[in-house]
């Protein structure tokens, strides 16, 4: 996460404004954008990490000007064409023969069951955990994906080289840095690590606050 989308903790973007209580979507089309994204994902042509990376791959100009769900729709259009689910002409409304994936479309009556099942990412792994709850660890100083130049990662830039404490071990989970590029699931130990705000930012508004990040073992090393 070293490009325009790596915005977490960046100064100058203004305050985070919570949605009004009880409001889920600001506009009706936002709900439809979420629905069509989930329905397309159920076809099994990509995983959640591929989907996230598709949003990150939007051009910096588009990423900066698009709203949240506009990013979702632009990335979905890219994925649909890249994976051959639809053609560019189909996206413009041209008629075509039925897709070979038509039989796998998500039926309305199956939506509650599919959503309730979710997509668990915990997996068995041959990699032994190196850390335990209470250990003091440090993140890598270079946060970029080590497998793919410019690739997807869940280690945010604002946490580069930061020292924190392991507060929970989640077990082994799919490594996004690998899965986002279809290189295999490569599961490894995943930890919840707490960082003091003063460790992440030079002038935090509330120095006593903590930020807890879920971080894979390859992102971490023992604190020196």
C-alpha cells in the first residue's frame, strides 16, 4: 500500500464524519453497487484480495475524484472484463449470447445463506507462529509487497517501522500479498498488534489512543 490509496493517518484530509445513526447507504444506488459487487464475486472468478487490488489499481486521477462506491463500480468493471465474464461491448449495453457462467448466478433466494456463510480466510499452515500475546514487535520499515512490485499488501505506510504489542493471535490466514496476485493462498500466522498513537504520528491529537492492526507474520520482526 504505497500508492494513492494508502491514505490511512494522512494529515490534511479533514475529519472522519460518521454516518447518521441508522443510515446504511446515502443513496439508493450505493446499495445496488454493493449488491452487484457481491453477486459478481459469487461467480468465483476472483477472491476478496484480487477485488481490493482492483480498486487500488485505478488511475490516481480516478481514485482521487471517485466516491467510495464509484471506486467499487469502476474496479468491478475492470475485473469483469479482465476475467472474461463480460466484454467491453457488453458493458456498453450490446446484446450477446448467454454467459457460460449464467448457471452460477446468485439467485435472490440464496443471498441470505451465502452472506451468512461469509468467506473465512483461516487456513492450516506449516509456518509456526513466532510471537505470542504480550510480545513487543516492530513492523517492516519498507511496507511494499515483497512478492510483486507495486502489489497489494495490508501493511499500511503509516505503520512502517512502528513498535507495538501483540494483543491477540488469530491463527493462520491467507496472505493477501500472495492471494491478490493469484500466487496461492500462502497462509501464515496473523496477529492483532496494538500501537500507541504517539508511536505512529509525531503530533497525535490524543497521544494515549491506540490503533490495533491485524498484521501477518512476514510484516513483523522482534523489536530491537
